[in-house]
């Protein structure tokens, strides 16, 4: 397969907005339709040329986009049902009157027997993407048949992917498998339509690759030899990070770790396919927890927190060198937050990858703090905060009086003006790409926070409404971006 064609992002000063697809307003029938196009129009009007997303893969019960269940699959919950109606795969009168799952199922059955353009496109998609699609659909169908049990609790022949057992499952579950494949066809075709629309409005799409996969994912089931698992399919150690500014106990993520020697032996084939899949969706991608490509924190399975663990080396240099050869370059951002060593910095800088700078982290009074805006470098992506931070209004409200005064003095702002002043400081910075979460553009407080690291409930649910957006906000942002050379 030839490398995907990418639109350049890191070619000039740009500004972007961080907003996950699930946070779009008015997505009655699914986010990838008019809801997403309206937001692209708003971005373009505001002088923003980058839209940053969280990972788009299928999610589990906690809705975390970072507990990925597939390298290649998209979240069917984002599929726009209205577009399926317009394509003749649903009756328009059914929209809003039947459950979403029932409507997706109907559309899937319709496209499978369609003799026209949609049916031919679906058949071509199944053939082209068979290298991952078949395993994905089979995995999800078996799991449904097994009443949601994780794959390591399936009957032994299915757990170990016995060829006879898999052939029997493919035959028995042919209907559900076809529906799951159709759901992925809908997601990918709608996504590429959105990407084309965004490109036409001058907006680049910026994605995110979680460094690890969920234990109960098609990737771990289909490729157990690539992960640190025991004979029963359970991790021998799990991923996380040691204590840092997000959590005093560290973060015990629970993902299985890579068996890096197996990846090296294959020439990193699995990783190259993973990157290729993301480059086909996005113009720029961020590798979450980039430092795990240099060394990773291995937490004992029995440990209740991530405070206990050890650093183990990873072959990130060999992986990135191979990826650069295959793709002819790397439109990649390194998420370099947390415990960063000179070795991690050397890996990042050796491939000229921009790192991340977070303004909220810069106001601890430490003069050498790399996150204070006057220490940022051009080869970086600057943020007010990320999805893991409180909103800037919430962050400022929770600072003590002395810290609040320091922030206000640094920004030259009154307390009421701190959030817009912080936004302008990021846009005015030397960072070649400046990204602002939508919550900060709207000045929202902690109630709009997207995620609180180390917790599993109440996250990933925030959604904005157009009534929250002041009529003149896009014009004001466009003036800022033009003044700061980002238009």
C-alpha cells in the first residue's frame, strides 16, 4: 500500500481548537453529519485551520477514547443516521422514532443487499480493509454472543483462535458480522467526506493515537504474541505512569504492555499499519504518552496503584526511523508531558517532532519551568490546557490567592480577564501550532471538564450547545489569529 496523502500542517503558524467529536452540539442523528460541518464552518470563520480530536476508536462502557478496542475501527456511535437516510438506506420517517442501534442495523442490512452505488462501495470497502475488518467484526460478534465476557474468558478454542472454531463462528455469526462491517463502512465513508469538506474550508484534522490498547481489544486477541501476556491471555505487567502532577499515586492504566522484541523482529509491521490507519484519517497525529516509546513504566499486576513499578527500555528510535522511511516523513506530535528525561528529549528532537507546552503548568513560580510561555520554542504545540486538565476558568478558580495574583500579573489581566488573556498569550506565543480547548474559548468552568485522570466515572460526557457561543466569538478569534500571524 502506498503512503496516505497528507495535507501539511506544520508548515506555518496555525491555530486550532481541541474538541472531541462526541462534544459536538445538535448531533441528534450522529456527529459526523451536519453537526461536524457546522463546526468546520465556525472554525474557518474564526481563523482556525486545525481541528484536534481525541482518539476515534470504538469505546467500552466507560466511554474512554484512550482505552482503544481497535487500531483501525471507528466509533459507530458517531455515524450520522440522517446521511444514511439521504442515501436511501433508511426511511426518513424512522429517524428519531426507533432506537439508534435498530436504525444502524436496518441500514447495515440494506447496504448489504444494495445493488447500486452504496452496495458496490461497501463491497469494495470490505475487500480493501479485510486485513483488519474481518478480525474486528468477528471479535465484536463473538463477544456479543458471549454476553460481553472479555476474550480471555471465552471458550478455549475461541480464546486461542483455533481455526476450526473461528470458521464455525464466521458461519454462525455471518449476519452480525456483516452488520458490524457495514457500521465501519458507514463510519469511514462519512469520516472521509468530512475530511474532504474540512480541507475545502482550509481546516486540517489532527488526531490522537493512544500508545496502548485495551486488554479486551481485537488487537490483543488477534496478536497475543505482540503483548506481554501469560498463557491464559492475561497481562504479566500493566501500563501506567509514576506519581506526577496529575496524581500522587501515579496512574495505573491497566493496559497490556508490548513485547517489543516481537515488534522489532517483524520490522514493526503492526505499528506501521497502526500509523498508516491514522494517517488515512488525519493530516497530523499526536502519539499519546510518547515517552513510552523510549522507556515505559511497568506496574506489577498485583499492585493497587502505579506508585510501584519500574522503567523498561523501548526501541522507539528504531520504530520511528522505520516509520520515517515508509511514510517519507512524520507529521507527528510527541505528547511529552510527565516524567521526561534527556533520553526522551533526544528521541523527540532527533526526529524533529514538536512537543507540547501547557500554559496552565507554567505558573508554579519555578523560573526554569518549560511550560511558562516565554520559555516555549517554535517547534512545539502550545495549549492553554488539554482534555486531562481542568478548564482554564476552573483551574484559575482553584488556585490560591497568591498563585492567582501571579497569573494575573503575568498576563497583565484582571481576574475577570484571565481566561481570554491566557488564550491570547497562547495564540501570541512562538509555538508554530497553538491549540485552545473549546471550553476555554467559551470561558466555561469545571462543570465542562472533559476528564479527571485517575477516575473512571463522570468523564468524556461534556457537550457544548450553540447557544453557549457568543455571536461575535468567531470574529473576535479571527482578529486574534490574524494579529498573531496564524491566518
